[in-house]
């Protein structure tokens, strides 16, 4: 077994420098999607990736920091999946957008009553505004009736 304490210290140093505007790109050789790590609005690690299908940057769900940290450590130690890392500026990437697919299911937030066009955008809202990071996001949502959704569509509102 090899001693990875130096690699862990380097990963800690790198992660300590991350902000919402300065991040790190972990280059993935096995998939077509590198991992871009930044600090989210409340200090948690978040990741971005580019979606060719949607033609814009997507923001991944907040994950356990250790999962994202492990990718960075593996890129440092030369794991065959990750070939390296380097710093990136978020303004060079462009801002990510929530995924809203056609007419998806709109929700209202139980905490503040704001309306969201989809569960994905609602999940961002919970994490960013209310600092609620949960897979059970629907516990905080009020689904809007289909009739209301349809009326909003015909009135020129966005779904």
C-alpha cells in the first residue's frame, strides 16, 4: 500500500483555494465529461459539466464533498481514469442553467411560495436560498394543479 498523505495534503490545499469564481478541472479520460469543481453559494463543493444535448453548462447536484474530493485525489496520484487537473475561472465557462424539459411539472416552494418550472430548478433554489440540500426535495414542494399549469401556458406564462 502506498502512502497518499502528500497527495491528500495537495488535494486539501487545492480545495482550500476554490471559490465560486475559481475552480479546478479534473480531466476524465474514460468519459466525455470532465469534472469542474467550484464552491457553491454556501461553501459546499459543487460540480459543473457541459451538456452537448442541451448546448449549455449544467450544474450537478450537491454531492458529498468526499466523492468530489476523491476524483481530485485520483487525478493527482495518476489513476488511469483521470489524467490531471488545472485551475479554471468560472467566467470563462459561462453560467450553468437548470434543466427545464418542455412543459415539466411546476412546483411552489413551501418555505417561500416561489414558483419553479421544474424539479431541477426547485432543487437549486432549496440548496442556494434556503440551504436545504436533500434528495427529498419534494417534501418542500407544493405541486400545482394541472389546470393552473394549462391556464398559465395559454396566458403566455412559462411552464
